[in-house]
C-alpha cells in the first residue's frame, strides 16, 4: 500500500493512497476533491493560508490538520 504526496497552495501538503486522485475545482484554485479508484468522493475541501475547510467527507476519513503559525518564514 503506497502513498503519494501532493503539494497545494499556501504550502499545504496532502498525502493520499496511490490509487486515489486529487482534482482541482476549475472555478476555485483553492478547492479540491479526493476521489478513490471507483471515482467516489472521499473528501472535498478548500485551503486557505492557515485553514482547511472540509465541505464533504465520505467513508470514515480521519483528518489530521496541522497549522503551525510559529514557523512562517515570510520575506
């Protein structure tokens, strides 16, 4: 069981099963959906600078969202 790591805006990273797919909303570059191998939605979410908002969650998805506001190196 492998995974793949994908990089999102605002320096977010998502790790999903290798058979899953990440899709971007064409109307909102900060909104995403993770679909499984049968093209069922596992989770739909959007990201912000220091937030993740889940709008749809299927199965028994375990979310682990870490926001570290102490280590932001801004130029």
